[in-house]
């Protein structure tokens, strides 16, 4: 495990100490947990952005599904005649 030094604002330090005390954990543990959550969130946002770019490119290439087909599919959910998800024509 590596060591990184961080300068914290006084207010952040006070909150950090309070949280660590409440959880009976070290400040380092709390910081690690917070950073892990932040990194995971950033990775999810990057993945969503990449998916958005891919979807935009797909739509620009005409790979789309008719809205009526989507509505029909959604309306079939939970019925005896549930349909397969519609696919683009291209």
C-alpha cells in the first residue's frame, strides 16, 4: 500500500474525524472508501458516456428501431404473448 499526502480544508478534516469516530475506523479507511466510491462513479460515468457516443453513432448510421415496435414490445411485458425485443432494421 502506498502513502499519499493530502492537504484538507479544516471543515473537511472536522467532518472526516467525526465520520471516522462514528464508524470506529481510521481516517485513512474513510478516505480510501470515499475514493473508491468516487473512482467507481467516475468509471460508470465514463462507460455511460462511451455508450452514449456509440448510440449516437449507431443512430447516425440509421440503426434505429421504430417507436411503435418499442411500444408494442413494452406493452407485451408480463403478458402471455410477451414479445422479443425489437431489433434495428440495419
